[in-house]
C-alpha cells in the first residue's frame, strides 16, 4: 500500500482549496510557508523536469495548521511508479518534509515514510528560499528514483534457493526482523511458493518482497503501513 492515511482528524481537501486557507503572520524567527504555495512550488518544479502529476491528494487538520500530501507522477518502469510524500506545518510541530519512492506513506499521526528523504528538517525561517529548497529536493527525488529502479532490477535478478527463502521468512517473523504479526508467515509462504500472479512466479528477492506486502494487506491500515516500512531495511541486509 501507499498513499495518504487519515485517522487523527485531518480532512481531505482539494488542491485548489488550499489557497483559501489562512497562513499565520510571520514572526522574527518563523515565517510560515502557505500550504498552497508549497504544493504549487513542488508541482511547478516537477513540470520543469518533465514530470507530470497523475494522482495527488491532500489533507489538513481542522485548524488548517498541518498539511499532509501524496503526489504520484508519470515515472514508471516495470510496474514501479514514483510517488512523493509531503508535509508542512504552521504550528512548528514538524518541519517541511519531502520523501519519495515507490512505497510512500503519509499519515496524520505523523508517520512519514519513503525510500528516500529529499527534504528534512527545513525550518520556516525568514531566509528560507522555497523555490530553491524544493528544486534541490525534486532533483534528489529524480536521481534517487533511478537508483531505486537499479535496486529493484537487482532484486529481480537475485535468485533465491527455496531453503534460503524459507530462512528469510523465518527470520522475519520468528526472529522478529519485521514489525508484523507472526500469523502472516503462512500467507507470505503461500504467496511466494504458490503465487497467483505470473509476474511473481520467479523465485527471487523481488517476488519475496511482494509476497510480504501482499500478506500485509490482511492488516488494518496503520499496522499495514508500519509493517511495510520495516520490510525494506530487513530485506536489504540480504543483498
């Protein structure tokens, strides 16, 4: 799964409606970035690099102080599509942030996950150049996604003997290598050794990764997000 997840009171809002939200007055040390200005800057920066938005969704808290967003763009290869997560706050609860990857989660409980953090801990100071910061962040996103495709293709070429795949599943659940309930191990085993989709029939690390994420669909949304976030670093140790 990936996308925007809301269960702490934030409400969906259209991109055009972000312009109607009030932005607090700046102080000597804090200059809030209007949510609409941030989103428009990201989309404009993407368009300069021939990246088109194919899906986007946004949510704000009832007081309008916090923004959460998910942006999917037209970069896809072998079923892997680039997505960007964004968040912004006027109440200093967190800094401007941008993450990216092919599994991106943005939640109003402040969970914020992607394969790569393009912008982190950028405080809203009066000297912040939004266009420059966003431009650098989008450049990083573009470069990292190419690396992600290389990694995925490497996983597709990483053949696994059956005994090795079983050992990884065992380590994940019995060894508590991932944040997921143990009963899902049977579903992962079934997904990997008797897959429903021809694309996942090859016995390789990519198919095993998808066997895990397929099993995680049995979980409620927040637990599914936590389990998926713990999977990539766990599998990376076997490269």
